């Protein structure tokens, strides 16, 4: 069979830029080069797209603080002639290569919020992962929680703070409703960016101020006593759940550093040491939450497991990490799908969806 011309896109305008580079490094290394011709596109923190050398594209690759894209002279963009999608040199508009599918290894804003998925739709290219609407809904914790609540899925009690009511929010009234401790987080950010555990009025004020650096809308949530458990979901029309993993953080909560930088920041138990019936409940609820927002391809669904073995849905991550310590690939490896095979399946799910969508009538 002919090789698939695969565009891998990394970096991006997000606080999770560095994690995207690390995830991209893992994906590029793992892909079967007999199946794919890889075109690597790096997006700078300013949002410019550059063609990168897939064999040598990182500076300070082993330094979690300094890792960055190597400079490139070739700015690029995607375009379509109506039938094929091509990558072009922005300077002279010359075609560089044809693209059969795109794999956005982008975390957070501009990567898993529907924006780049809209670009893929516009240029008519197959792509890995959740589509435009589900990406946007999954990224917005406020909207997602409202859908899950209406679907009967248990969630934590929460309040929303935005530009219209931020001057009216009072620590005392929030504590009366949600108790202490509580969590404050940006509604549209991932990977624990801007998340704060609050136990005092001083921490509350700081968390609100910091959170508004990352988003115009914040969630204030009650704290749930229990362990964090996660389930990976894979598939389109008939998605499947992975085994359940448990996270035992060594910090006060599962922070950004614990997730992506420090291999000792949390203890991962895969599979989780929980009753079989509880695992089954989590798996069924993960798939239900996935379908509820219209997701396809992949997601990691995170829960809290309370001491009485009841569960509370925390959030969905529609483009989870793919680093060497990331839970999504680890969960599928424990389920019997090794890393390279997982990537193959994700690419095929994206291509199959694109073929199905391409058959729909757009003119009449």
C-alpha cells in the first residue's frame, strides 16, 4: 500500500506549548516510517507555522523548562484545490507536498478547542481526534458539565465567574455553598494550567486573579474527597474504553508538573486496584460522557472515586498528552494496544470519518 502523507503539527499558542513539543517528539519517534511519510509543522508561540525537520526539530529536547522548536526559514500554510490538500511555502506560494491526513499533537488553546479543527475542515483534510464542536465543548468545562448534568452523569457542584459577575463574587458566599477547600480553574484551559486549591480568602483572591490570566471565565468547584481515576476512550461510532488507571499525587493535587514534567510527581496505578463492578461503571460512564459531547477518535475521561465507591465526573481531555509518562497511551498499552498500534488506529479513525463526511451533500 502507498504511504500516507501525514502532517504532524506541534507547538502552538498555548501555555501547554512545551508539552506539545514533548508529545510530538514521542509521536514522531513511534510512528511506523514504512507506513507514513511525515511532514512536521511547528507552530510558534506567536502562531506562525514553520516546516520542521522531523529528524531534528528541537532545542534543549531533554530540558523540560527550555525545550523549544528549532528555527526554520520555511513558513507554510495548508490549502486545498477542492479535491486534495496541499502544504505550501508562504513566501512563494509553491506547493511543498500533498497531505492525506493531519495529526494535531496540540494541547490546550488553539489545539483542542475547535480552532485548528475548523482549519482542517476548511482545507478538506482528514485529521486525528475529536471534531470541531466536540473539541470546543470539551474544552469549555462549564458547557460540558451542563450537558453531563442534563444526561444524569454525576458532577461536582460549581459556580461560574466571568466578566459580568466577577465583581460580585464573595468568598464567604461561595464557601457557604461549596465549602472548603475548593478549586478554582480556567473554564477553557487544560493540564492543570491556572488551577488552584483554595483554603483561605487570601488564596481565593489570588486564584481568581491568576485564573483570569488564562481565560475570561472561571469555574469554582467543590472539592471531592477521593482518588482520581481515568479512563481512555478510543473509536468513532462504537467507542471502546480502556482499563482504569488511578493517580496518587505526591503533591496537594495532580498539578501540571506532576502530569508532564516530574516522573515522581504522582504514582500511577494501571490497572487501578478497585472492584470490578466499579471499573465497569467508570468505563460505561466514560463512554457516555464521550458520546454526550459528540466526541470521536479519542479522549481521556477523568473521575473522582469517593470512599463509598461512587464516582464524580471531573473533566474530559479531548487531546490528552502523548509523552512517555502520559496516561492515555499507558492506559491503552495496559489494555493491549501498544503505542505504535494506537497511533495507527487513531489515524485510521480520522481518515474513516473524513471519508464519511466527504460523502455528505454540501450543495443542492
